[in-house]
């Protein structure tokens, strides 16, 4: 009788614990107060649209801004970079980064910014995510594109950082290098981007 009672007690305790964890809100809907947290904003940008978004995010939440650079930079010519990226994507090639981030482990929250390239996550960002352990970190993707959307980019962030806590990302139309439209994040467009970013940060409950 005594055994039954104690095993029932254990079972009840386990149920209680499981019940508690089920009752918790999913990570995405919880508050993310940045007070006392170390924030990193790491981004890739060629024609500076994603860079402008990274700077707006930094203005709104603070943090350390780091641009990803390659050991061997991509060609200036648009068609040449499109071809090279298509080849790298097809072969799964991860280009070596020149950028080294000191003590990545000290950052709690990492914003990850990139353009859409060939409807995919750009190879340098694949390199970054593949070479760091992002376990337990809050990861927040953001993107610019020429109007064709995020493609598989946000999904690839999830695939390459499966143990990170990934929040809902932000995306906005940037330049159209193919049509000779390079930097657009100025004037009215910049204002719109600032407003949209503010609303997005509120939605994902990022507070200072
Ligand atoms: C190699 C390459 C591939 C691109 N592929 C796409 C694409 O598949 N879809 C899209 O909407 N835009 C594409 N773009 C356009 C960029 O995503 C867009 O111009 C973005 O705003 C550039 O960001 P940046 O100024 O930070 O470099 C591509 C640009 C480059 C250079």
C-alpha cells in the first residue's frame, strides 16, 4: 500500500510538472525585455539596404552592429555575383568569413539580417549560422529583397540554428539591383521602414 501511495505521488508530481510546462506560453508570444541583455545585430549587405534596416533596429533597441565580410569578396558585377551565388547554393559551398565575432557566447539576443539572394539565404549567412553554436539564444531574422519576398531564407535560419529560440522575422522591399535600383532606404521609404520596424518589435514583444 505504501509503495502504491508513493508511486502515485510521483506520478501526480510528474503530471503536475508536465501540465505546468504545457501551460507555459510558446516562446514566440513571451516578452523579451532587453534590460541587462547583450544584443548583437549581425547582417550581410551589398547595396546597403539591409545595413540601413540593421541601423534602424540598433537605434530602436541598441546593441552591437557587425557587418559580415568574406575573405574573398564577391564580384562587383551583378550578373557575376548572381552566377557565383547560384553555383555556391547548388554545391552547398560555405564561403569563409573574414569577420570574426569575439565571444559570441556572451550575446543573448542576436538579430540576423540578410537580403534574399536567388530566393535563398545568402551563402555568407549560411556560413555564419553553420560555424557558431547558437543554442539557447534568441534569434531574430530580418530581410530585404527586390519584391519577390523572403523565399526559403527564414526557414534556412531555422534549419541551421535548430536549437535557437527563433522569433518572427521582419521583411521589407529593398533595392532592385537587376534594374539598376540600388539604395532605397531614404526619405519616405526610410520613415515607413522605421514605423514598420517599431510595430514589428512591439508585436514580437521586444522591449528595452
Ligand atoms: C546575387 C543577388 C541575388 C538576388 N536575388 C534576389 C531574389 O531571388 N529575390 C529578390 O526579391 N531579390 C533578389 N535580389 C535583390 C536583393 O535582395 C535586394 O536588392 C536587397 O534589398 C539587397 O540588399 P542589400 O542592399 O542589403 O544588399 C538579389 C540580389 C543579388 C545581389
